[in-house]
C-alpha cells in the first residue's frame, strides 16, 4: 500500500471535522502527488504533540522559519509507509527523543493552514505521542529552541491551532 492509499484510509476512518476531512479526501483524489511537498496547490503533512510521561506537560519547538512555538511535524518522505510513521519520525527527529509512542486510535485532529508560496496549503494530520520515562529532548537543526510547557502555559506561547490540538489530546488521554 502506498502512503497516499494509507492517508485515504486514515482519513476515511477519522470520525470528526467532517468538512475538513472531506476537503483532505477531495485533495488526495484530485492530486495523486498530494502527499508530497512538490504538490504546489497543497500537500498532506504529519505532526505529533509530544506529551511528557506524567501527562502534565507538552514539548514544543520554536520553529526556525516561522518563529512560533509548535508541535513537532513536517513533510512526508518517501520512506514513510504510513501517516503515523511520518508523524512519529518527525516527532522523533525534532524532539531528539527515542521511544515515543503514538496514542492509539489514529489522528487527534486535522488542521489546514496557509503557507508561503510556492505551495499554498499544509493539510496537517495531527497525532499525539507519549514520551518515555526519563526522556531528554535535544534541539534539532529545524528549531531555535525546544521546551516543555505545562498545559496551562500553552495558550500564552502558542497559537490557537496548538491550543486546539492540546485540548483534543487531553480528551484522547482521558479516554484511555
């Protein structure tokens, strides 16, 4: 199965945000290259909000290009077999933490955001990942800083999309 096929299956199984979910599916139907950065009308990306082992803090990266505190994430790569693999790879690369595990049940939410030309949209499929006990974060080349924030600190440093992702993640954690 291709990454494109996996994305379609993941999105068909996602049971929330119906209008946005359908927009993602329509994009993938219209664009066989819709998983890749080279698709200039927009492309699917994968991200993960990293949660500390005691479930009290999240790890955010100060994105080098955007200058914003965000969850870990980015573009899909040819070696990614699934969207979940892409999210986990990005979270591991950007956090420096090995042994991350995605929360069961698939994506936590979807977020579509405009980006500068030549591309126009990121269609982000957002997961949540738990860090193992004793996890030590290391700043990657894509980040200006990397920091753990208590849940109640996130709204003061990050934009509304990260706050919504945290809210959904906390709901998913409470359902475990």
